[in-house]
């Protein structure tokens, strides 16, 4: 039995379980079982799907993170959705033909829409609508690109051809534009800046932490050969998009007063760092950089949004001033939040630092030293707003009047698992280096 078959079956079974405690146990054991199946090398039993060593490792990470999220979740519908998202992630990551890639990507998009359709108030409805519109535009562009690709006498039943004529190249570029909507690359980023703030933080965490990294790894795995073959004209485009995305995200984050808004623009900035893998595609370290960035980011982003979800009763309405002397109210939550923020900033001995370091090394190895320097300056700039949050948490003496929810024991376990992931991959870089996608 493959992990996809197992998880999809458990997702269907979850509809019949109404007790949250039972469903939570079923979901967690489903993820544990899937990890065992991946370790023993089982992949999707269809000829259009296969998995490399890097993909199998990332699937395990996805299962660990989703299992940790489920552990602290109390809504049955969200737990069921995590099972479906996990199964769709496998299909997207293991796709080897353009047809299976497009179908899997659209399945992931539909599941994302279903996730945010669990609306509790007008604010969440607005965020869901913005995301739906952006997703619809991305789908239209993706199909247009695929149509042009087919029009140039290429097949959907194979990987992207490396040698293409004019229509084929335009088609692939349009498909990448559609994928960049999901990755929040400028100028396809505006929906994320609003939706991540207006949605329930846990949903934003699943979208920006899990779905985004899955799309990143799958896109690099599927399109890197094309990008490398056409590097003479793709490099300037990717360099421009990467530098604008990281710079704009970091600059706008500096002026925000709401914590989730800061994290939304931080997520956009990190999309710029992720795009560096395409810039450095000629380097043997590009694959390592993309995989490391995806693994680090899925732990960091998921942990922060899930924690904010629990602290704010699912509202995500925490302002910077609400964090005044937060460490005095809840020292452990403050510690969890601070570790992940330091990691997002790229502080040494944490996963975020090594992810950026490997990516920058790949960029230098590919011959783009100036791009690497601008990336380092952006990383230094981001320390400013992360440090500002931590300053409020630990160094302001006047306590805020915001009433934070106390974390439950399962929520503490969730944060411990995610922090351990951030620490482990911040110290043991050899776990990833040399693994190919």
C-alpha cells in the first residue's frame, strides 16, 4: 500500500468520525503509518508518479508537521482537510508528467479553497474570496500555458520538454506564472498580503507553511531542467523577480503594526529567497538550497501561525502593542515564538539560517555574487522587524491588556515538535546536503 492510497482512504473514513478525540488519534496514526510506508520506499503505484530521495524526505517532513498541527486542533473538518492536503501533496510531489502535475496542482488548489471555506465571520469570508479570485486567475493562466504548450506539438503525457519553439516557451513561462501565484512572487503577491491576515491563522499557516513549500519543491523538481536549458533568458527574469519580491516583502513588513500582517509580508519576502533556487539552477547546490529552504520554512511558518491561532482564540488579531511583556504572562509560548522568529530572521544554529546560507552559497556557486550580497542585505533588514517583535515580548515593562488564551498540553506538544524540527535542521545540515530532488 502506498502512502497516498493509505492517507486518501483514511481521509474518506474520517467523514464517518464525529468525535474530535477519536478523529485526532486516527489522523495522527495515519501520518505515522505514512511515514513508515515512505521509509520502506512505497510510492504512488501509477506510471506517471515516482519519487526521488529528496521528495521522500520532504514527504516525511510534511507528515510530521501536519501531525503536529492536528495534535492541537479541535475542529473535525480541519483535521479531515489535513488528511486530504497530505494525500494531494504526495501526488504533486511525485508527478512526472505535465498532465499529472496539472491535475495534482489543481487538486491542491481546490483543497485550499475548501480549507478556507470554513468561515466563521465576515473577515474570514473576505480573505477566502480574495484567495479564491487569485486562485481562479492562476488556474486560467495555467490552462492557457498548457494549451500553448500542446499547440507547439508537445505532449501532456511526459515531462516538460527541454527544447521548445516559441509557443512552447511562452506556454511554460505562463505555467510558471500561475505557480508563482501560489508562491506569492511579486507582482502575484497582493492576495496573500490580505488573505493571510483575514483568514484564521491556522488556515494561513497551512497555506503559507505546508501548501506553499509543497508547490515550491514540486515546481523546482518539475521545471528545473527547462530553466537550466534556457538559462540565458530565464536567469535575468528570475533574478529580477527574486530581488524585488524579497526587498518589497521586507520593506513593507517594517511598517506593519499587526503581527499576522508582518508575517504575511515576511512570507512574501521568503518567496523571494525560495526563487533563488531557480536563479542558481546551474549550481549543484541549487537542489539542496530549495529542499533546505522548504524544510526550514514549513517548520517555522507553521509553528508561528498555529501558535498565534491558539493564543488569539483563532482570531489572529494580535497587534505589536499586545505583545508588551508577553513573556511575563506565558514564558513558554514566548520562547516558542521567539525561537521561530529568530529562525525566520536567519540567526545561526536554527534552520532558517542554514536554509538561507545554502541558498546563498548556491547563488555564489552559480556566479551571481551581487545577487547573493543583495540577499544578505535583505536578510539583515528582516532582522529589524523580527527583533522588534521580540523586543516587545521581553523588554517592555508595561503589560498589555490583551487576553491571551493559555495553551493546552497538546498545543505545547505541537510547539515542541515544531521547535525541535527547527533546531535539528539548524544543526545537522548533512541530513539534507547531497540529497537530490
